[in-house]
């Protein structure tokens, strides 16, 4: 055994021992760390489901509050006029609001009106007796310590579960005295659970606690309910090497456990931990080999000198931050190969930096597609956007009439594709007319003129947009044979605009003018364009408008509204009309 071999042996044995110790220690640390990460990730996913359900309850609460604090409801609970039911609680209202139960209960417990609704069969049903029994004057759901108080949560109704909100019936200005209570409910049906799974992108199940074949985790979770520190307790259990199950209890409106939420999760973190452990092992082996080789190379000053020189050259490039430089390569051995690899890496880094610059440019372009250019520029420079006040803005709300009925005739993919075709055409119209598309919600479309850059012809631009949208819808109906019409509402007024949130930015509008425009659309008729008196004053010289009358607008009382019929024959042909005709294909 020569000296080189002895040196190699004396160097390798200690390093190998150290390798085994380090691998064992780090392996245990990694395993525990990834296990904690997996637990926290599963708990966050359970919390996401809770938050989505809480959001649904908040939406239902907002809807119930809107109906309960309304002068019409306040009068109805006293005089019980049938016109209120006929006007507001028809089948379309239940379908659009996705409600399964509504009950108007007087202060003495008398049921002014109550009905159930089968969303699948699109028909009314008697209010479940189990639900009626929970609406007596002495029941907890009918107790309101103050006028702003309400009840919301899950209740059990005939072995089914329902999301309910109970609000006191008040005047529109939220003053009393309360004349009773309004209940609105929505079943936690399979469709609702499927919607929860779709929105959270999780594989989840709900198990009623009255079932017999429940997972064995129910008792441990019930045992933690008495512990204040275990409020909202969860239980995470690995099922296999590939799946993990998370469990938590859902209580009803009376704080009694009723449902077990089960979420099945892939064990991506666990698999990553196993990969990391393997990488750790190979990394330590590689480190051992590199250290041993380095110690052997130290015996040769020529090699050490070359290595030192190479290191200095790489360091110089790093300090200069100039990836176009390359290290000189001499010889034909490991060090020269390392020099070639470093040069290759520098080349790859140079290409990566160029690609990074391109991606940054693409990201900025994507931000410009999401937000108006001035707002996007402000966000990129200051990381924040200050809300802006606009005195003169015209807002358009549009809704595709007949879209809901088509969902029973067409597959979801074809339905969304059809809606995309229509809205993409609308987007082209908005771009041609210089309008600002605000957002789409389902089959509703919102666009505004006069912001973020003010313009004098904002009302005319929106009018041209509305007329062009009518033409697009009519053409699409003729081509596709689908019974599709559009309902449009327009209003002009003061708004505040800005960006909300820190994730998934959205440019939105606020103000009474926005609410009135939405009410104009909601109270319009299929195939018609309804405008307010404010917008009428700006359009009457160049457009044909027909007085509709004093229309009762929800939350606003009676308002003068007009139908926008088209252009006046004696009006000058304006550039906006030419742009609208070109964009709509006419």
C-alpha cells in the first residue's frame, strides 16, 4: 500500500463515519420538519373549507339583511298583502338567489308567509315542520338582543342540513321596532358540497353525526370539545404513503356538533421529504468524495495553484457581475473540465438572465391586461394604488337573459364557451370605444366610461356600447338559434375607483352611481336598455329615448327612467358610432 493509498484510507474513514452520523441526524430532523409542515398544510386546507363556508354564510346573511331591512317587508309583515309575494317571491327569485326556504314570522310567532323551494324540480314545497318548530316566539332563533343582532349557521331539518340566516324585520333605515323575523335558508346539498370542493380544489366529504358508519376519529374530536384550548380542533391522520386525511367538526347554530368534515389530501410534502432525504444522502456522499479528493490534491502544489487561480477568476466575475466574461482554461484534466463547466454555467446564467428580463416584460404586459395602464404603472412604481374620485362617469351593467335556462340544455363547457364568445366580442367593443371593462360576474358584464382618464363623451360612448351589445346579441341569437337576449342598465354619476387587495388585483368602482346602474339593469326588461334621468339629460340631443315612467327601484323608491331606442335621425354621425359599427361587425 503506497502513501497515496494510505492517505486516501486515513481521509476516507473519518469522513465516512461523519457521513453516517450526519445522515442519521439530518434524516430525523427532516422527517420531523416535513411531518410538521404536512400537518400545518392539512390544517390550513381544513381552514380554507371553513372560510369558504363562512363566506357563503356571509353572502346569505347580506342577502337576508337586504330583504329584512326593507320598508316593503316591514309593511308586508303587518298587512300581509299578496302583491308582495307575487312580485318578489316567485320561482325566478328563488332560483336566482339559490334559496330553499323563506319564512316571514311575526313577533307573536305567527307565520305571515313561509315556503320551501325545490331548486332541482323548480317548484314550491311546504315549509318543513321541523323548521317551523324552531321559529316559535320562545325559540333561540327568534331572540334578538338588539336590532343589529342576527343568527346564522347550520341547522338540522328532517335529517338534512341547511345554511340559515335569521334577521329582525326593520325599516329600510334599519330602525325598529322589529315586527318579526325573516329566515332564509339553503340546503347543504350534494351540489353545494360539490361547489365547496370545486372552489377549494379539495376532495372533501361531509358526514352527518347521526350516521352509523362514521370514521373512528369522531370520538377523539368530540372529546376535545370540552377543552377551551381545543376550539376548532382538527385531527390529521395519514391513510397511505400517498394520501392523508384531515378531520374537523362543524357545529350547528346552537353550537352542537352535527357534521364531520373529511378532506383527503395527497401527501406531496411527505414525498418531497423522502426525496430530500435521498438528496441529503447523495449530497453527503458527494461531499465526502469532494473533500477526500481535495485533500489528495493538496499534495500537489501545481494543482493547488491552478485551483486557486480558477477560484480567483470566478470570484472576479462574481464581483464584476459580468456574465459575459469567461475563465481561461488550460490543460486537459479535472480542473480544465471544471473551467469548461463554469463557462457553461456562466453561459446558462446569461441566457437565464435574458429570459428573466423577457418574463419580467411579459409580467408587466399581463398586469396591463388586468389593470388600466395608469393604475398598473402606479402599482409597479409605488406598490400601492390610491383610490381616485371621478365626478363624471357613466356605468353600464348588462345581464344575459336566458342564460340560466340554457344551463339545463347545454353542457357546462359549451355554455362557458358560448358566454366567452359573447363577452370576447363585448371586450372588443370596449377596446374600440376606449371604455374600461370593470369585471364580469357569471353572465353579468360591467363597463364604464370616463375613467381612469376623464372624457367629455362618456355617456355617448356607453350609449354606443349598449346599442352595439344589443346588435351583437341579436346576431348571435340568429346564428346560434339560442333564445338569448340582453338586459342593460345605465347610470351617470360620481364614483370612487381603485385597486383592492394584495393578491389577484382587481380594479373596481364604488359609489351610489354604481348601485343605481346595477338597479337599472335589474329592473330593465329583456332586449331593452334602461337609463336614468341623469343619463337621459346627456343623451337626449343625439339619441332616441322613450319615457318609461316612475319605476319602483329596490332600495331607491320611485325613479324616472327611460328606454334608449337608438340614434335620432337628425343627429350628426359621430366617430363613436362608426367605431361601434365596425367593432360589432355591422
